[in-house]
C-alpha cells in the first residue's frame, strides 16, 4: 500500500532531521503534532541538497545536484518518488500548495555553492533569499494551512528569521567555509583579516533581522509559535556567543551551544511562552 510507503518516507525524513540537527528537532517537537511531519519533510529535503554541495567532495557534485533537481520535479509531477525524502517532500508541496518559485530559488542557491566563492551585495541577498528565506516561507505555508491572507501578512517576518539563521550559520561556519570550501559569503570582507568594524556591521545586520523576525513570531498561529520561538532562542543565543568572540579568534574553532544549555533555554522559553511573555 502507498500509505505504508508514505509512512516509511516520513520516518526517513524524521530520522534525517534528528541526525543532522538537534536544535531544529527540538523546535519541531515543540510544534503541535500535526505540523511535525511536514516540517521534518521540508528540513530533510533542504538538508539533502545542502549535503550534496557541502560534503560530497569525492563525487561529481554537479551531476548529483542535476539529478536531485530533476528528481524533485519528477516526484512533484508524479506525486511519488522511490527516494523517501523526495516522496515526503512532494506530498507536502501538494498538500500545502508550496510555490514552485520557492523550490526554484532554493535549488538556484544550492547551485551557486558549486561555483561561486565570493559575493557582492546583490548576489549575497539573492543567495540568502534562495538558501534560507524560501525555506522559512515553505514552513510558513504549512503553518498558515491555506490562509493566504495570513501567509502574506507573516511573509516579512518569516523571511527575516530565515535570513538571521543563515547569517548566524555563516559566522559559525566561517572557518570551514573559508578553509575547506573556499567560500566567503560576506561581501567585501577578507575573512583572514576581518576587523572589529566589519564584524560589528555584520552583527548589526543580524540584530535587525532577529528583531523583525520576533515581531513575526508573535503573530504566528497557536500551535506553531512556541516551536518557532524555541528555534529563534537557540539561534539568538548562538549569535550572542559568537558576538562575544573577537574577530581575531573567530577562525579558531566552531562555536556551539552545549546540550545542557539547550535544555535550559528550552525550559526558560516554555516559561516565557506559558506566561505570554513573547
């Protein structure tokens, strides 16, 4: 039965998410249960594409991405795929009417990672949109459950949250991106000689994104707000930790939030949410 295969596909998406990201897994767990599977499905889809361009160095990345893109659209057209992650994703695309242009822009940014090593302000904004903001918009399609007016109203905040997460990722992964992948995402910044002024400018930009994102989170429907807020809090605290590191030390190691601190942040987030303090 197709239903059994769909169940296996969703289990694969859940396993993928939990294996690659404990932070997002906890955030998803804090959503109402009906949102769990579709968000697992979206995360696992974007994770697979990201792995192709970031990790599969001994393989023909461009060919793999070409096949992944082709298989994505075949899965959507056929409403089935033998790739469990694509099978889950196509079902979500149909159920929640995820726009084709969101998928197109996501795959375009993934393709940029194959060849582009430096960005100017315009291409940086385009990359942020395709690699992160559209993912937030895919999730928002799920959260708003067909309410197009609500989706449009919450679009700015969802985009800013995706942008903030991605820019924090850039700072967190700056060493590996620069040394192993040869990428410099921040326009006009020489990572090897980053100044305090340059780092502060990047941080101000991220602060502005976080501020607008929080305004959007407060307007999310019941059943989604707490889970998104937990992810926001995790990334916000990771950002604050990175912010405390001087530019000369940011290349020394990958900054993380330890598990015990994630537990503490989850508890305090639940307390604030329960008392309607967000």
